[in-house]
């Protein structure tokens, strides 16, 4: 399970800030800041090779796991085809099965004759020995078949090393190589993660101690005269830079539609602790009216990609944009009669559709996500070598012992280690470890976990016409098999607001 996190959604805030916060906050001193990508990564290859094909260009948006570059892999493809053909050969198995069947039938006949005293004990012992030898030969053929399957998996993983994929959702900033160029330990493309953005604020030393984690701030990019964004403090430096007399404060700015460009200078005004506490206590959703005066819900939850096991729940405020200079009027939500939990929802698009359907019929609504380990694969690696030269020398020694499809990892957390392949099953990895041990090759197994996300909705409703049967029918139209479970009502659910 991964941590349940409530992310801030649609964070733009213009004239609504006038009605939500006192004038003192609006007049607060602005500090210089810089909007930057959350991460910038130079993507390289774990193996040497020549670029065969690019699947992306500069400024292309990419998803996590999307194929970026293919290296020349004719030899690896041929090795996969050979290993696959070998793993599907059953001639030796069928031959040994037939030999065992014949030896067992012969033993049965000899036993009958031995009971009648027509054959000697030597012939009886010979027939039993032939059965044991036939079983051993069949076991040997089965072991060879298992090794052939392992060789196929290793060949496939070696081929996958020549398919370079995106480590996260982002944008291609630059291409360093072209098709036909050699790839060693140099970067091939540069990627930037633009959702969320990172806002670096340069604070004078006199403000040290006044800015705390969780304090809300208003960010105004230099290219906008009136549009600002409300976000939360995520990091405060504990050391002041002596040369400049400043320290850094970091904010995280959700950018799901990537409308905010990175690289902009900006100004930041921090709200007071009381105003920040007011945002959390209200948990208000502000909607914007269209030209006909109807209420349009802006329900864009910011996605949080997580690949770790669950952490403690983090509560954040959800504020929605308004482009009208109208004062919002709030009223307390009356206690509701029933609370429900809906899930697991397996697709984020389905989650959005269900939210749209539930909006008109419920009083309060919230969502969360969970992450579970879907499967584990097993990577076999040698111990890390002191240098790349020693790693290459070890690779040659291993290849001289008949081990094929092994590779040196040149970068990343497993730099200067030898890869013996990535296996889908633990027992397959253990079998390959036994093969390595028989050749006195030192290695270890490292589990690699893959996670899957599920989404959940919590809702409160007091409309007597909306019962469990009506909700179940509504949910089945969007995704069959959803669980609708009645729960105790929680105060922290996000309250609807009427204008």
C-alpha cells in the first residue's frame, strides 16, 4: 500500500483572493523567486551501442515508461529468436520419456518372470537400473529445458536494455545524439518534469525563522499582471548562505495542464499562519459560474506519481479558481445522514466521470488513491567493481566461462556491476543463481517491485431519494464491480459551497 495523499487541484487564484484573505496579506512584501522544473534528468543508456531510432523530438510530451530511443539490436534480436526456438524444442524430452516408458514396461515383465523363477536376480537388478538411468536422463532433459527458458528470459532482458524509456511524465528538453552516433556513458536526451513545478524563493536572512513548513504563499509569475497561484511551503533551508545573506524556501506548484512555463522569474507573498490555518479549516471548494449563471465544477485533481510504500496521510486544502470580482458567500454544511466509500476505481478517467455523475446528487465528496505491489521481478547482479575497467575485465572472465547475454551497467545505482538478467519468477532467478554458483561466479538477487494504483471516493449525501440502490446503479454504468460500502461520516470531507 502506498500513502494516501490529497493533492491541490486547479490552483490559480485571481480576484477571489481579495474576498478570501484580509488586505494585510495582499499587501505583504513580495520576495524574488524562480519557477523551475521539479526534475531535470539527462537520460542515458545502461549499455554501449549505436542509436538506431528516436521516437521523440524536442518539446514532445512523454509519459512514464514511454519508449524514447532504440539502439541497434540486431544481434540481441537474433539471440532472442535463437533462445526462443531452443526453449520450444521438445525432441530430447519426448525421446527420454519414451525411453523411460520402455524401461518401466520391461521392468514389469522381468518382475513377473522373476516371481516364476524364470530369470536370475542379475537380470532383475539390470532392469531396475535401466529404469533409474532412464529417469535420470529425463530429469537431465527437463533441466536443459528450464535452462533454455532462463536463457530466453535473459536474452529478452538484454534486448530491453537497448530500449530506453522515460523515467517519468514530462517534456523533452534537448537531444544530445542523432541516429548512427555511438552511445557510451554520455546522455542521450534531457527530460524535464513540469508537473509539479518547483518554486525557489530567495529570502533575506532577517526572515529566517518566520517562514515555516505548511505556510501558504501566493506566487505571481513575471508574465502575468493579475493571475496568481496559491500553494504551500514544502521546504525551508536550515542554513543561511554567508555570501549572499539569503536562504532558500521551496514551494510546489501543481501544473497538471502545463499552462505555467518553467524558467520564469516570479514574486511570492507569504500569508500569515492564521490565514494558512483558515485555508485548512475551511476546506472550501469554490466554483465559477458560466455566462448563464449556472455552476460549473472545476474538478481537476493533480496527479501524484508514487513508487514507494505507504507513508502517513497528508492533508491539503483544495481551492478552485474564479475569474469574477464577486464576493463569495459561504454557509456551513449541515450534518448529512449517510456516508459511503466507493472503489476500487482502476482508471483515472473513470474516476473523473464518476465524480461528474455524483456531483449533482451528493453533498460532500472526496477522493484518494492507494498503491499496491502488483508484481515483483528479480534482478541478478554481480558485486560492484571499483572501476569501469575492472568491471569490463570481470565481464570477459564471465564470458570465458560460457555465460552469454551479460552486460556491464555504466550508470545509475548499479554502476560498474554485471547484469545477469531480470527474471519474472523467484524460482527462475534461484535456478540461475545455482548455475552461477556452480561456475563460482559471485552474484546476488535484488527484487524490483512494480506497483498499481487504485482510486477511492468518499461521499456524504442527505437526499432521501438517493439510496444505496440508486448509487449502485449509477456506479455500474461507469465501472462494473465497484464496492459501495457505508462508513462513518468524517468531518474532513470537502464541503460544497453555494453562491
